[in-house]
């Protein structure tokens, strides 16, 4: 059993359905799966700023977007000074195939990239049906991108895509490894986010009593785990909650013998508030 401590750290107003986060210096960047906004929370001033991720042709709402229309931003990672924010590709919805970009040094965005061809190629390579396909986590390591397939569809197919190439060219060498995760309270756990620390991929996974990538289900809990990058084997999993659906993880502090992560929770509601938790685990 992995020793851990989970505690509520922040309560942020104005952000709902948090689905991913990234900590940098004193800023906490958050995305929401029903919003076309990137949120930057200053942890000293306790203030929040909003950055639109929509392209110039978009005319719909930017927040609390209806389920059928949302871009479903679920994964966020960094390359150099740019944040890359991935749509999930789930639910047979083409509007969920966008990749947004934000440079946090120049504070500028660029036009979203269409990931449709890449996602179709990943489905074919991984032998994942469109009904099962659901990208929920992204990790960058130079030219290597790790994209996590969430197994909350009918086939419950969790997996890890390793892509080697230029994200702006959308041309990659692809490796796919199916990953087996345990159940939580009788429901299959499935990937919701991940972060790289050293030669490990630390991930979180949530369990819902649902067989759909589109429809939410009753939450059965969340766990943390670790994958060795070299062997692509799960080293451990540890249930950290029997009630929370954690959807985002970012490294907060590396204390040598222990790691502190920040987690965000998606409550699957219209409430415009988010709880941020601190999770401490031994290395």
C-alpha cells in the first residue's frame, strides 16, 4: 500500500467542471470540459484571469457550453513556453478534435489545430472503436508525446499512446500499449490525467458506473498510479478517494523523498466553483 495524504488546498470561484491543470511558478492554469476558456489563478493574489481558446469564427458561449456543442478540453501539457490543450475526441463529435495553444510568456494564443486525422489514425493503430476513443491526458517530453486513452467506453479499453514527432505537423510514429487498471468499488477505473516526474508517468484514474465516453455515471472513486516509461508497466495503484472524481494532476513540489501534486475535481454539475486538493505521496 502506498502511503499518501490528501487535503483540500484551494476553493476557487468562477471555474466549473475543472478537467485539467498545470502549475508554473506561482500560476495555476486550469481548463474546463464545458468551457472554451483557459483560466489562470494567481496563488498569491488569489485572482483569476480568463483567456479565450476559441477561434475567430466561433460565435457560441464561451462557458457552460451545452454537452453536444462543447469542445471537451480534457488534457493540458507544456512544451517550452506554450500550453497545449487537447479536446477528448470522444462521443463521435468532430468539435472535440481541437488542439488549442497558449504561450504563457507572450500571453498569446494561436489558431486551434484540427486533430481529426491524428485521432482517426490513433483509433486505427490502437484498434479502438470511435465509441470507445477518449483522450483524457497529455504529457510532453520534447518530441515525445504521451496521450492517455480513457477506458470508460463499452470496451473499457485503457491505454497509452506514445507519439514521436512534431505536434504542429501532426505527423507521428505511433506506439500503443493497452494498460490494465483495477476496479474501484466494483466500477472500472479509467485514466483521467497524468504528469511526468523523472522517468515515471504518475497518473490518476476515476471510476464511474457508466459504459459511455459521452454520458456521466455515478462516481465510485479515484486512484493514483505510476507507470515506468522504459517498461510501460504499472508500478503501483492506490485508491485515494471513494467519492471524488479527480480529473487533473500537476506536480506541485518535489521534496526528494516525497512528491506533492495538485488535483482538480470535476463534479459533473453547472456549479462555477472548483476545489483544488494537495496529494502527498512517498516516492
